C-alpha cells in the first residue's frame, strides 16, 4: 500500500470522526477528504478515469436511493401534507429566488427556473439524520418536515425531465413544459406497468434462490440496465438509476432492497462526494469567496423566511415553524447531483463557472446547518427565543403505520396468528422470505412484506418501533434463525415482548434464557393436545386433565422428562 493511500484513509477517518463529533453529516466528511486529497491541497491523487468511474457509480446509487423513496402507496397516504405543505414550501422559495436570479444573472429562462427549483430543495440525508439524532422524527414537526422532503423527492421527476430539454432539445417554454409533463407522467405510468409485469416476476425468480449475493447482483444489474437504456436514448444515465429505484419501490421487495443495498450505497455515495471534492476548483472559488458567502447566507435567509411563512399559514406554532425552517434552510444533495450531471453531460444552460459557485454555495449551506442549530438550541436554552416546554407530542399519523404486532415468518402458524389478530382489529405486519407465500398472502388480504427478519433494517422498515410495537411473534421453526432474530430485536428494543415457536424443549429453554417471554415447544404442546383428547375419551374428567397439564407446564415444563437419547 502506498503512502498516499495510507494518508488518504487517515484523512477520511479523521474527517468522519470530527464531523460526527460535531453532529455533522458524514457525507460532508468525504467531501472534505476529496478536497484535501485533491490536486489543489495535498495532491495525493488526480481525477483519473477510475475516480470518475467511482464517482459515476456514486451518482447512480444516490439517484437510485431517491427513486426508491417514490412509492405511490406512501405518497397517497401522506398526500395532504405532501402536496399541501411540501408544494407550498417549494413554490414559495422558488418564487422568492426567481426574481433575484433574474436580476443578478444572464441565464436562460429555463435555466433560471431550474436553478430556483433545485435551490428550493434541501438535504434529505442531513435533515433526516438531524431529526433522528434529536429524537423528533415522530413529532408533528418531524412529520411535516419529512413530508416536505418527500415532496422534494417527488419533484425530482420533472426536474430530471428538464435536463435533456436544457441540453438543447427544445427552446420554446410552452413546448418544454408540455415535454416535461408528458415525460413525467409517462415515467410514472411506465414505472407502475413495468414493475408489475416485468420487475416483480424477475425478482420473484431471484428471491426463490434464497441467495443474498444473487439478490444484490440483481439490483445492481437492474440499475445498470436502465442506466444504459436511457443513455442510448440520449438521456442522463443517472435518470436510468432513478427509474430503477422507482421500479423497485413499487414491488413487494422494496424493504429487502433497501436493506440489501444500504452498505453498498453508502460506500459508493462516499466515492461521489470524494470525487466531487477532488473536482472543486479551489483557486477559482478563492477568487469568488465573497460571492459564495453572500450567496450562502442569502440562500439560507430566503429559505428560512419562506418556510416560516408557509408553516405559520398552516397553523404551525412559532417555535416548531422556526425549527423546521432552520432544518430545511440549506441546499441539498439533489442540487449537487443536478449540477454534477449537467457538468458531466455538457449541459451549459448555466455557465460552468456559475455551476462551480452554486456547488460551493450548496456545500457551505449544508455545513452551516448544524452550527445554526447549535446556536438555536443555545438561545432556546437561555430563554432568548421562546419560553416554556417544547412540544414533543407524537403525531397522530405516523410516517409509516406502526403495527401493534410484528410476525416473523408467515407459514401456517403465522397465518393463524394473523387471522386471530385481524378478527380483533389488532394491527400487524408479517415478514417472510418465501416469495410465493408473500405474494399469495398479499392477494388474500394479509399484510405481509418480503424480507429477512434477522436484519435490523427490515424490522425497522416494517414499522417496528420501541414502546409502540407491543409484541413480536417468531413463527419460524429454524432455531438458529429464531436466535438471530432475538439478538436483533434486543438491539432495537430490549424490552420488547417476544413470543416464539420452538421445535422442542431444548430450543424453548435456550430462547427463554435469551429473554423471550414465551417459547412454546410445539412437539410437547401437540402431545398435550393429543394426550388430553385421549384421556378424555378414556373417561377422565376435564378437571383432572387440566390439573395434569398445569403440573407438566409448570416452571417451564420442568416436570416433563427428558427424551431418551438413542444415539
């Protein structure tokens, strides 16, 4: 390993460590790593074909993750908040930015509209992490902030459709608007059709292999295929990755896809931000540092003011409106992606030097957010801004429906338990890896998702939440899998009540020792049922039979003799 590589990893580790120490996004740490390792500072590496390839992979994975969030069912459930608050926020910010951009630039009309809209968008990764770190994702303010971010993700469809038009395919604004509308609607309709008749059957075949490696490779092939198809059509490859994410979001495998690509996505995203940092023209930006700072503070101030007005009009309290506006006041990764995509595809509706300045403004605004929140919290603590206790009341409508019970495994036992819960209107979600059973169960009206119950990401995606989900049922007959699920559940919610199926008494005791509330040995209980029916037919009273059963079940079946070992 070369000295340059060692120094590079040391810089990356130090940047991530200090960014997280000050509660700032790790992606910014990789951006800083790229700047320091680039040709303008330490000169460890130059932007070569390999680095550009890794950066392109990062762009595609980020587009894929954004597309994965555009799920039609989810959008419909939150439609009022998304298309009310979210649309109002973007419209207000873009309306305030548009005349300013017209006054200070000589961009084309379409380019000005595009830049006003992308500057209205915020950093989804940073804002969600902030809400999670502050334990406010499930508050009313958190729900409204999330809805705005979701609308911004949805807005990415027409913004992506604008890219080929900005490349010179149309110069008439009316015709461009029609092109964007047709492309956006066609994209959504095409996603629904292709997901149902092509992606779902293909992923069903892959899922039957029960191979994690095959599943991940299928996802990557899907991204690559659509990226190539759209590239051959003259459209950005990133749009193909975005389309691949949307296709996956409409399948029953969405949760498993999210869990499977999460580690790889972060790896490739880090490459994108490293390459972005290496490509920043520092001497140029140093010459224009005043413009960058003025632009950054201007962007944050305008977005804060616009967001605060929209929130107050929708009857959000002053305290929550100010916090929500501060969290969303920065630029976002989407803007960086659009500008980088324009750069790599030679789209010059906005001059290249202006693209460099806009990238710097967005990056600095993202870095400012944790600092501004720290100042806000300090002023709040000393009673300078608001007085009284903060409103942390949980939203009545969760971002995802929180099930009362989570069922791991949906064989015959899981189905019976689900039927029992449904009869009493108790909400549940079941998870299973048998794709045929999942599809048939969903068609029969059961709430089942495809996924591996041992994975923390799957359980969280299914809606499991500490203190809100009441119990988990492990209806699987594989002892090792059941043990893994218990370990995962203990890491998420140590006090969760777990009811497990056990093949025999040995497995039952092992699960009970792990903290499971009830681990029923099915062989023993089946024997009890048959034995009870037998003794009743032989004339024994039900009282005697029940007394015997209570005796045998006492102290974790302590009175049941160990089975004879014939080996």
